[in-house]
């Protein structure tokens, strides 16, 4: 059953991402392989908005109040949108320049802060010839790139408020490499590394993912 069309005679293709709007549980952003985004009203079974960009979407993250969302692209670009407009409010390339061969943005977190600008954390987006694994942490005023020798598997962000519809206030970044885990302090200038509170040896069995749970 086709719910929407990417154009006359075309279908949008496979779904590649789903992201519920934090401020409205009845609305979900649906991303398609073709590069189309649709803000879908689950309750009324209709599309509220369509979003399209010149390069494909790889990942998406909502700001906690649902007023904005950020996307990572195959081109290494980051775009910032309002759910009420079909055009991006701003576009940035954290590394390199437009037209340069960049690794796609694999993941993005768009995190609000009670004091200051939101924090954006993303993986990828660096020049392909330099890429081994990198996570970028930036705001409107600063940018820090954390580069790694090992294979980057995933990252997780610890926040003062774990709930997606509240002001998040991120404080620690956990980076999972193929055989180790690294910790970074997001509250201090330059995002210095933290000592692991206990010994970790992942060399016997490679880890494929990481997640953080609260109240357990």
C-alpha cells in the first residue's frame, strides 16, 4: 500500500529511518531511500509536510521541543529544518567544503542545553582520504573533532535528562570502537577524555552496538 508519492509515476522506495516528533506522539518523520522525508500524522493518516534535499538523508535527530530537526547527508552536509517549512533553515559542512569527497554523516544527535546553544554530535562527514573514524562535537561557537585509530562502531551520549521531550543537557560522550570504549567530558572546553571507571577489554569478542538505559 503506497501512502505517498515521490513524484508522478514514482514511489519513494524503502524506508530508511523513523523518528517520532518529541512534542507530538502522533507525528513521525519517515525517511525514504530516495531522499524524501515525510512528516506523517499517524492519528489522521495523512502527510503534514514533505522535505527533499539534493543529497540523500542518512540520519535525523529532533530537538527536544520538536521545533527543529537536524539531518545528516550522503554528501557530508548537515541540514537544519523547521517542521513547518519545506526548505532547510541552514546548511553546514563541518569538515571540508562542498564538492569535496566526504564520508557520509552516519549518525547525528541534536541536544538542547538549559544554558547556551544546542550541542550537535555527529559521526562521519570528514574527507575520505583522512577517514579512520571520527566524531564531531559542535555548537554555534565551537567545533571539536575526535579522531580515532580504531574502527568506530557507535557512540552514546549521557544527559542530565534522558527523556527526549525535555531539555537534555548532555555531559558525557561514550565512543565505542571495535575493541575499546572511550569517555569524553562534554561540559569541559575541548571535550577532554575521561578515565574509564573500570577496566574494559573487548578484544576477545568484538562489540557491535552500545546503548544507555536509566532507572535500571
